[in-house]
C-alpha cells in the first residue's frame, strides 16, 4: 500500500489536482479508521491497563489508601503460611508441566507422525477438557480417588487431597492447550530432512533426537511456558482438591474473599504476575524464531504405515483418551447418583440447583447470557480492532500501541485481572463505578481476559487478505464499511466464528477472573460449582460442571455444523 | 446499505443497553440483604415475606459468616447492604461496635425472649433462632474401621480418630467460631488451646463452610464431621447413614439475628423486613429448621437430633466472644492455618 512510499508525517487533505494523483490523501475513511483506533486504545486502556494499574497501586498502599512502599511485601514474606505457598506453587506447576507436555508430545506425535487409526476421534476426545471448567476434573478426582473413591487403591495409601490431586487435575485441564501447540509444531515438518537422515543410514532413535525433537523444540518450549502459567495461576483445581496444601492462587482468593484483605491479595497477585510475565516474554521470543523454521521449498511429511509404531501409538493414545473419558464419565455418573456412595440409583436430584448454594438455575442462565454477550461484543470489538490495526494506513505509533495492548492480557492471569477490576471499579469516584456488580463488568472483564488469542486469530485471518481489496475499493469509491462487510467479513467468516466460539466457551468455563466480580444478580454457573463444592454439596457441583460441559459441547457442535455449511457457501472461491 | 447501518446501530444500542441494565432497578423496592443463612432456608423465608409485603423484593448476598462479616466491615465506609439478616449475633455486635447498625424496635418485640435480643433499647439487633454445634458420625464407615461413636468433645482427641475428623475453619465459618468460642469458655483459655492442639492431630481438613464437614461425613469421605444441628438433621433426612451426636460437655451456640444498616436509603422496606422477622409466622418457619427460636412456645424438635438441645447449650458470654473474636481468630490461624503439608 501507499504506506511504503509515504512520508511519516501526516499529509493534509490534498486537492483533486495534486501532483501525485495515484497516492491517496488522508480520506474520510482514513479519519474514521484513525478515530476507531483511538477508541480502541481508550477501550483497552480502560479494560486492561487501568485495572492493572489499580492493582499495582493497591499493593503499595495501606488500608486507608496511603502509600506504604514495600511494607505489604515485607508483611507477605513474614507470613510463613503465605510464603510457603510460593514454593508449593512452583513445585506443582513444574511437576504438572513436565507430565502434561510429555503426554501431549506423545499424543501429538502419534497424531501427526503415525498412521494412527481414528485420528479425528482421538482429536475430539483430547479437546474435551477445554470445554469444562477446571473444577470438573478436581471434583471427578474426589470421586475417583477420594476416601470413598472407587479407584482409591491406585494411590497406594496416599491422599488425593494435596499435591497429587492438584497435579492430576491440572494435567487433565491443561492437556488440550499443550496438545494444540505441540501438534502445530510437529505438523510442519520437512520430509526432505527425514529422507536425508534415512539416506545417511541414521537409526530411528537418532532421527528422533536429531530431527524430530529439534524441529518441535520451539513448540515444546512454548507449550511448557503456556502450561506452567496456566497451572500456577489456576485456582479451581487446588481450591477443590488441594486440602491444606496452599498455593498462591488460592491464597489470593482467601485473602480477598475470605478476609477482605485487599492489600495482601494485591501483593500475592503481583507475585503471581511474575512467572506469567516471564513466560509470556519467553514465548514471544520463541515464536519469533519459529516463523523462520520452515522454508518455502519444504516438502510436507506424510507418515508411512508401520505396524509396530502404529500399534504403540494406538496403545498410548487409547490410554490417554480413556483417562480423559473416565474423568468426564465419573463426573457425569456422580452427578446422576442419588446419594453417593450409598445409593447409586440414578436420579436428577442433584440437578435441583434452586435448593442449593450458588444461585440455582438462574446462575446457569446468567452464564449463558454472559457467554453470549461476550461472544457477540467480544468478537465485534476484537475482530473490528484487528481489522483497524491491519488496514489503517500509516499511523504506526498508535497501531503499535494497540498491538501491544492487545497482547498484554496474555500475560495477565485471570485472578490478577479480576482483582484489578474490583480495585478499579469499586472506587465511588470512578465514573465507571456504576458498572460494579453488573453483568456488563463480567462481560468486559471476560473480553479483556481472553483478548489476546482472539486478536491473534483475527490478525492471522486478516493477513491472508490481499490489501489490494481495499486499494481497489478505494479507487472505485466504494465506502470502506462496504468493503468490510462485503469482502472482509465473508472471507474471514471461519475465523470470526472461531473467535466467537473461543470467547463463548471460555466465558462459560472461566472462574478465576469473575470470582471477584459477580454480584447476587449475576451469579454464574462456574462460580456456583465452586460455591456448592465449598458448602459440601459436591454432587450438585459436579452436576453444574456437567451442565457447563454439555453447553460448551453443544455450542461447539453447532459451530462445526455452521462452519461446514458456511465454508461450502462462502469459501468456494478458495477452490479452483 | 441501510441494513448494515442498522446492524451498526443495533450494536451500539446493544452496547448501551448492556451498560445500563445493571443500573436500572426493578419497580418494587429492592432490599439488599446480607445473610449467612443456608441457601435451602432462604427460599421459604423470602417467599413468605414477599407474600406479606408484595411491594418489597429481597436480594440476598449470601456467604459464610466470616465472609459476610468481613465484607460488611470492609464496606463500612460505603455500605452496600440495607439489612443484615441471619448473621451470627457475635458478628452483629462487631458491626454495632463500628456504629453500622440502626436502633429499631420491630413491631412485636415485646414477645421476644429477653435473652434473644440486644439488651439496648431500642435494640440494634434482634435474634431469630439459636444454632448450635453437633457432630455427624458416619456409622457405615465407623463400622468398617471399628470405631466407637464419640459422646463428648474430649473423645475426639482419641488417636483412633486420626485423620477421620473435619471441622470448619472458624475464620470463615460461624459454626467453626462458635465451637472454638465454646471450648475456650468451657475449658478456659489455656486448656481450650491445649484441647484444640490435641484435636488438630486428628483433623484431616479444616473446611471453609460449616456445612461441609457434615456433608463429607454423610458421604463417608471422613467419618466425623463437626458441624451444626440443622445441617446434621438435613443430611440425615437426605439419606446419609449418619448419627447426630450432641457432645455431653455442652454445645457451643450462637444466635442468628437481624439488624438494619444505618445508611440504608430504603428504611421503610427495611423496617418491614425487621417487623416480619419477629412475627409468629417467621418464627414458625425458623422452627422448621431450628429447635430454639426467638418467640417462646414455638420450640420444635428436630426429627433426627436426639436429646434436648436447649438444656445442653453452654452459658455463652456473647460480649466476651464478640470482643475477643479477632484475637481468637488470629491465634487460631497462627496455630493451625499454616499447616502446609497435606495430612492424610
């Protein structure tokens, strides 16, 4: 586009008879787009930066709001119960990451490099944990390995309440996240390297260690950091099954909700932010390198059948898939039992949410509403925002700022985000104070929390579109928004629906950010799971978790159907 | 063309609506009531009250005693609640100390038992019912392990029960606090703490809510749950193989009480709720859940709770408990909360 040749200084509108008729002056469209970008910066500042700032401020101030320097941090370090949590959290996160990434690598390798039968089925099963809140595996583990669990023998007398339970629950919950990343890394292999290795008579294991693994190393590093961050900041699993094994994420909750000690909550939140920020930076660095890995001349690797390898792959994947199904099945079974473990006849008694803690069926309806609004507005804002960033001409400074702000939420754990939101919005002097306790604040927070991944998806989709479309439209004097709705949106429809699905599912399952923000009017299903478990109504908690899973699964199924139909209609141009 | 513009306007209108739904209140006066009552009790109370007062609608903010108390104290500069109903009297005394409660004599106050109201006149709070500690003992699991049923608090320190007991954390649970407060009052501070040190050896987990220990005992997750009589009765009614035990040394107890928050802008509606809370109708509802209620002559017996609860209540010095609450909780947390390794 004109950007390349144009000077950085913003030119004034040029009269029609200007000396450079080809190059467009700053048109009305440009102004509209710049104004849009300005609004987007404002939105991101309001929904991401200022809450984070409020959290920082809180960590350095006393109960009355006075500046106290590092006094809160000193108090934190002096509280043995709190500082032990740091060690516990690191231990849990490290163990979960090693196991999860290891399993994901094996599974991804089987999916991409072997002739494993029923790959679609294995892929679908592996995606199950993403559709449920992290509380679901934790509750299922209580039924499996608790003192009345039917698989209790498998723990050899160890208690599930504590590190063992937390690690198993976290591995289950983070498995799909790691799998997606590692599968992508393994999917892009250059067959020529393998041919060369075979020609050089390298042994199988040598090929694995010198070709396969190095090729996937960036994916592995990325997965490692993603899982580590997810685990260290997750609070659902340790809350349910952690027993008296304290971790940072639960500390934040206890300090803020249990003791209303907001300063200490802010301090623990900042401590949580450190590993998350660190892994975010490493991930960024790694991804920059990964891009250059595959050259244009690469030949895609097609796995050749090998009886032994394929059988081993089938065996391994079956075990993992079976484990996932057992966890899900246990939750469903327990939710349908009349009175576990003494009366296992099926009944829907546990689905009578209205007589339990947690807000009843209304909380489920609220969750649906929240997820739908998040998907609707979130997709509009994020896709529209990504479009503005990609298609606005020049204006580099602001575009760069938006890019940065859009990626920032990736580094902020949900708990920290939620905490920042209360600090920011609870102030009566804040003009947006009226949002406090409303459905809108839940929607805004959830959009901000999951902004980055959706933004990256949108940018990727938009980058595939030739900028010529805009140039041609502009020269034909077609209004900007018309090109947007007639060309950009239809072409990017698969990505747009994908973003909507991503936001919907995450809004249904999220606990961490919204746990501080819900009000009696806006109880959510995922929070109800937490509260019912807290009150000891664990079977109803399992039932609500199952409801969340089913809803996400149905919406995902619908998405599959709709995209298939749409792809046939709107993406016909992709085929020749 | 216009269809897309409409779409845009639609989005904008939607965004506006989204932002304002929260601010728009419903037509009837909506009372924000902070409560620690059990979720399964709230429905009945609310339905009866709203039937008698169709122009008022209750919005509950429910959590466990410790959390509701902490929330009210944290919000004291800018209180969100109109009424506090069904919160421990010891907590209401704390709020009163902070000057958060409005003195008000509900209609029919003269009938309320003198022990069950704030002695000040007019009172800042009025009791609704008494809730007291109880043990839930799972007979099936006890049979498997060959455990005898405990009959006293002292029995619970028997090493045979190691890892079989759960109890609510007094910092978050009112039920937990009334137990700790009762032990300290019955045994004296020194022996009380020594008793809790011994009990701690047997406790498998400290739970967040007062209901959970009994629920867990009911499900056989642990054999003994230290809980309260309403939950014990209900759990047994739900089909759990438990026996409800009232330890013979005496029962810790507290009152659930109601008080109006001074800053309420909905005073008329708040008074209506306070009036209703001391009415005979309300007391009959309380009596379905609790043996001892504020009005004399409405006492009931809980189906599955043996023995005379009223006679077993300890002599409870509420003023002492309220005044020392913070100190007791700090000490308790220091001793038992920091346990970092899991206990089997």
